[in-house]
């Protein structure tokens, strides 16, 4: 199964669908925290629903966030300047053994 996830990720990437590619690759290396295929319904049947990572926000929010001209204008301790690690310490990679998916 890992080889399928690897090549599917590359196919998405080659089709200019980077968020979906990254989602597949995250499932490849950490299947107990990042599921593939994604859970729930996709609003567009031709594209996967991409699960947000910790610290993700909307494009409009990020565009507004860029208005800060200097690092000093950011509020210390806010979520905008706090790193949230999206990769947990305990991971279970996609197995190559039969029957262990």
C-alpha cells in the first residue's frame, strides 16, 4: 500500500493539486493521525476534501495577516507567532506487510 500512496501523491502533485498530494503523503508517514481517503463528503466530487492542519487558517485571514510590516507589530504569545507542530510524536507509518493496513 505505501507505494500506492507515494505514486498517488505524485499524481496529485503533477496535476497541480498540492494540498491533496500533501494529504496523501502525510497518510503515508503517519496513518494513525492522517487518514486517507479523507473522512466525510467532499463538496466537489472530483477533488478530495483536504483536512486542515493545526495552525491552518483561511486564505482571507492569511492575506490580512500579511499586513503586519515588521515582526515587532505582531502580538507576542498570540497564535500568529506560536508554532503548532502538525506532526505528532507517535506515528504509525503505512505498512508494507500484507494484512497490516
